[in-house]
C-alpha cells in the first residue's frame, strides 16, 4: 500500500524550504543595529548588538560542504523526498474530471549535498523526474487526440493515471525507484503495473538488465523456479497453451518490455506485466532473487549498508534475528471497518513464515491508511507504522521485531510522523509534525535510533523545528505590539516594539507554543502563545486581534 502525504501536499505546499539565517540577518546586527529596520519598527532601549561576519559564515558553510563530500561513499545512505504534482481537466457543468493524473517528484532531502557532493545522483533524480513528466504528457496527448476525434454521441470520456512512487534504495551504489501505477481510459477495465528506475549513483548511468546480470538464460531459468514456488502453475499461459513452450520462454520474452526490476538492499525484485505470463485476472507476477543466493548472476557489487530502513513490501520475507532465533517475517495490511464503533481502521498482520504471530488494529483516528517501514539496526530490527486518519492526523508507532513479544508504542508524543522521506538512514532521518501555532503548517525535525531502538532527536536538533510551508501572505500586525527579538538560534537579544502594519513570515516553531517570525528586513522575533488550546492568546489577548492572515485547517 503506498501513500501520499495529503496534509503536506494539499493543505501545505509540496516543496521543501529551509528556515535558516540569511546574510541580511548578519547585516541587521552588525555596526548600527537600526540600519536594516523598516519604518514599521521602532527600537526599544537596551538593545544588544550581536556580531558576526558574513565572510566567516560563508567560509564555514564551504568547509561543511567539503566534509559532506568526503562522507558520500558507497556505504552512505542518501535520503530522498517524494512529493506529488497534479494535472487535470474538469467538466465545468458537472464538475467531474475528464482528465486526471498525479505523479511523483523525487528530490534528495539535502539538495545541496546531492548537487555538490553527489552530482551523479542529482542528475539521476532529475532524469527520473523528466521521465515522469513525459509519461503524463504522453498520456494527456492521447486523451486530447481521442477527445478531438470522439463522436458527438460517444460515451463520456474519462482518462485517469495515478502514479504512487517510492524509494526502494538510495545509497552510494544504487538508486532504485518504484512507481506503482493505475490507469483508466474508459474501457472494459483499467490497467495497473509497476515501473522501475535503477541508476548507478557513482556514475549516474541508468542500469538496464544486461548492466546488472551476467546470463539471461540462467536468469530466466531461476525466475521460472521462483515463479512456480510463488504461484499455482495453472495460472500461467505455458500450462494452458498448446505451443509446448516452457515458462522460462515466456519470462525471456518479457525481459525486453514487459518486465521491470528493482534493486533493493538485499535482493532484486522482478515484476511481470499483465498479459505477459498470465491472463489479466491473475494480476502481476513477482519474484525475488537474493544477492547472496546466486552471487555469480550479478555483474556489479550490490552490497549495502548493514543499517538501513526501507518501505515494507507486503508478502516479502525479511530475515530478523530475534530472542527466539532467526525468523522470516512478512507483513500484510488492509483497511477494515469496525462495525461496533463505526470507524475505519488499518489492520497490520505480522507473519512468521505462514503463521500469523501478531494482528494489530490501528483505529484511534478513524484511520484510512497505514504505511509500514522496516529498519535494520546493529542488534535489532524495528518496525515503524505510520497511520493516517481524520483531519489529516498522522501518528507513528514503533515495535521491536527482535523481542520475543512484539508490541507497538507511540513514537514520542504521537505527533511526529514519517512524512515524505522514509527513514532510510537510521542515524539521521526527518520526521514531521502538524502544528497549529498562529496558522496550520508542518514542521520538520531530525531524529536517530539509539542502540536500544529508541527514536531520539538528533544531537544538532535545536529547540525549534523548521517550518515546511510557504504561506501566500505573511502575517500582518493589527496593532502596535512588543515582541522579543532573538538570534537565529532563538536566543533573546532585546525587546522591540513593532508598529501596526508590520509583516512577518513564520520560519520556525517548537510545535507547542513558540514560533519564530521573520520581518521583511530579516529580523527574527519570538512569539509565545499563552495556551495550546483554543482560543489562542498572546499575553492574554486574542491572537486574532493581534495578527491578520492566520489560516487554520479543520
């Protein structure tokens, strides 16, 4: 089951901004502290001057980039964000869609590192994004041609393409991306499938079948064996056909067009399109080959970092060292209705081999989706489940699969969730939290797993989290009000009176009661909400009487 972060992409903007200090902030506190102050700001007595050299900070930033470049090795894990774009056309009379498409966009979470320290990866991601757009454009061109030539009395025209993207692997060796897609063009039934992209992250070269595998004939025979282990032979064309062909012959035919493969951290997964090996009603056929199972089959070194996280694939087996020995766990999840309480819930089942060992129902927020991740640490394996529900609420649960008894616990206070970048690097990954302080937005913080499997804030994480949103209009001050001026770390500098009409942009928040705002001239001020519940007040006054342009989601 794939996901889109709806509250990040619909309520908020789909792209990342970094809330950090600018050169204008340095200018503000150098020499005369009033030089960069607008007419809407008047300085209070006792202002503290904060020194700092723009050149020094630029040099420090360059040094940090050098260090990052050295750290990008073949064993480095590089987190990648997945966001979504839309293209649609609606009937103005019925308000029904005529053409509707959604497609992913992939960006390294640290775009500066990807661009400077890993340029080949940056180019590979750009190549994938270009192909995604071309895919949608070609689909739309087909729709427009059909629409232009359609008869006046033709049935209603509906074209829909939905592409759900995910990162299978992204490290110093391989970038592997999987698109699960569905489309409908108004025929007897829609279609569905998987499209895969694989790149060498050292060179940026796209990896095709013959770049990875040594022997097509041997590969087809191995896949025949795997497929017959996974499916009843009666579903395949070779069994029912009169041609006398073996299943491996159909497999070989599919290599050039009807088959996709993804290179994960410990195996390659093949997916065969509908109609290639079996009838449409049989769905997609999939098979895995582990790297250590047939090492002679692979041309390249596909070894991966021992500690990593990945999106769980339902039905796939994962080796887990537990207190009861080595286990092969697999997972399945689906939506269900709790008829007693009239709520939707996400249910996850954990299997040991074919035997279910745990069934967990997540129904706290009328949950409409769940997304599990598996994280391999040095001495344990963790399972994270992100559950999304009503009012765009999301909650993350964690379970230690290495323990004898598996149980789920809330991560932190229950507010932080995985977001658009999966926890691929257990030592440093981002999580998001919806925040309703002066407006509705999400904030991003960085976390890591300790040796016991606990999720803790990264050591460099400050009190304030970066705001991942850009508002169409800044907050506007409705009356003269005094606020604390702070430095870029949120430390108090002085108090200043701001006049009505001053405008502020929300840049950081502690996700509880405090926010940092930036003026048009780069000054940073701190605003503290008196309480976390409605009505929001500032120094005892209704926040709506102090600020205009606050927007809240339901």
